[in-house]
């Protein structure tokens, strides 16, 4: 089978959303997919794009994707590349496509002079953990992701704006 990796184009946003939904299904997180194709298109191709994506194609059909953006390390005083999502559809796994997609992103990080290349993995996803370790990735045991969404984010944002910070 022929496999190629191409940058996502505006007309690929529907395909990309389908792959994102497939990822959410695999991760048992379909309830968290609230974004739309239009929102995705805006974030990828709007006036100030904040994300980038590539799609893996096998014989003309989409079988995987990587979505990434730049972050920053204050300790390194350099930007990094953060891989938000990497996914290969189950029926196309075991063919090296995931490795090709992540290596593609690593090449981008190196070409752009990034100080590091990072991503997260769910603690129950042992196949992914084993895969990342096989590539030489280090899983950082001391770090935890902190997240605010919805009401707690709105509340803190409003309090900060008004000068009334929560106790």
C-alpha cells in the first residue's frame, strides 16, 4: 500500500473531524467532542492559525492524523512542538503509519529549531505508552496536567477581570 503524509488543507477539515471523532471513540471520550468543522477550519486556516495538522493517506483514503502547535519553554528560552493528537485508524495499525506521522512531526520540530517535542498519553493506553517508549520518549513521572474548562474557567476569568480573585 502507498502511504503519504500531507499537510491538512481547508477542504480536508471534514475528513479531519471524522478522524478526531474516531480518536475520541477509541479513547472513550466521544462526549467531549464539541468542536465543529467550521471551528477547526478557523483554528487551522483563519487569520491567526494556532494549530497545524497532517493527514496520513493510504491509497487515497485517510487513515491517520497528527495535530500539533508550538508551546514554549521558559527554562530553554525556546519554543517547542506539542503534539496534541496522533491517531491511526485501527484497521491500518501495525503498518508503521503512527511511527511515520510522529517522525514527520519530529522532523518539523528539528527543522524549526524547537528545544523539545512533547505530548501526553492516557495512563491506561499501554499500547501507546509502549510505542512511545520504543521511539525513545521519556514518560515524565513527576508531572500532571492541570486543566480548567467551562464554569471554573469562566469564574476565574471573570474574577481576574474584576479584581475579585477567589479566596
